């Protein structure tokens, strides 16, 4: 649906938002090689830095008693691999976003303000991929990245979603929200991270704010205008897509867990059967619960699906709000 099909007031407000976001991309943007001094002593990668240790509050593996009982060198080894695998998965999800957004953008009518903004966003996502992979390459650890099953379908999945723009934006939000929330939680936890990791996260959070704002507003404006059956289907798919994407992004492949010597029962507790990990999972989506309500996608049937997916709870009061209580389904 193009912005021309919205009411005049909404169309003007939406186009004004797109102009603001596009201008922001012009005047406040980051280059992965100009704005990160990779070779400076301050950002040098120390492979034995204790700041590789996983957060006990923000990371589901770091929250386990097993991880916390490991010797210092093991916690560093596991934490480093865990962080870098998440970065590599993040880069893969950015590439999927670019594929879907490119197909969507080139189906837009001439002079659409969405086209310009989408181009800005994809440029920034390319920079994020370079930034994530430069960090991974400078870290002395081999990680597989995305789990095999998603790697197989990723080349065509985003393109298929591009034919359903609202669903595409929901999928984009599902790919962006868990990493964004996770990185913000680490910064709120004190930002005790290797300096290069911290700088990468700061840049990513700053630019993702624009990307999330666009997708959020897109869904908020267009979902209520879908035919009733499509709107109901989207309301039921919304939490499923959120949960599925979060699992794919935040769960390391079993092959990496075996290589790191993580016992099966600890892996299960951390991803996502333990009470601490289930709370962390549900906490990723406070803003998305608010969006679902604002977009008319929260109803009695969909609320049950949110609970079934283990990501129900209170909506966020505002963007970037600290976690409120989330439900944990036994």
C-alpha cells in the first residue's frame, strides 16, 4: 500500500516522518572504517579481556549457574564465542533485510518518499554488516553464525516476504528487536564490554533507532487497513514471527555448543527452557506488544498465541523503556 492510499492527514504525517528519517541518515550516519579506529591501541582486541564474560542478567547463558561456576579462562572463551556468533548472525539477518527491502523498494511508484528512505536504510545495513564482520574477523575465534536450517531458506525467504509489505516489516522488526534490546540491556548493565564491541553496539543502536521507527510506523498505519481476514491472520502470525526470529538470532548452533563443551542440560536451560532465559526472551518484546495493540493486532485469539509463544506481558510505555514484567509460561 503506498502512502497515497492513506487519509491526507496521515499521509502528510507519514511523509514528514520519512523526510525526517532520510535527513537523519544524511546528517547523522556512521562509516564502519571512518568512525571506528580499528587499529588504535584503545580498540585493540585483547583475546583474554575479562570483559568478554557474559552478563548474568542480560545473557541467557550468562545467567546459568553452570556458566558462572566456570573458571575465568573458560568464561572468557565461551563469552567471546557467544558474542561473536551473535554478531555474525546479526550480519546474516541484515543481509536478509536488505534483500526484502530492495525488492519492496523497486516495486514502489515513482517519486515515492519511501524509496529514498529504504535506500538510506539499506546503505546503513550494509555498513552494519561490514562493521559486525570486521569485529568477528579481528577476534580470535571461529563461529558458524546462523543455524543451518535458516541459512538454507534465507536466500528466498526475504524476497517472498517482499510481496506482503506489512508482513515484511513485521519480519524486519522481529530481526531487529532482539539484537537491539539485547545490546541496550548490556549497555544498561554497565557496558562492561571490550571497547571495540562497545563501540560497535553504540553505532548499531543509534542507527537501528531510525530503522525500527520506520517499520513500526509502517505497521501501525497499514495493518488496520488490511482486509479483516488478513488482519486476523497477521495478528496470529505476529508473535510467532517474533519468537521464531529471536530464537534464530539468540540461540547458537548446537555445533558451537558442543565445541565449547556446554552440557545439553545447560544449553536447554539457557535456550529457552529455564525461568531466567524465558524471562529474558519475553523481555525482548515490550515495544512489540505495544505496537500490536496500537496496530489493532492484539485480540483474544492473538493474546493466547503471545502466551503460547512465551513472550506475553505488559506493553512498553515508550520506546526504549526499561523492561517491565513479562509473563513466563510454564
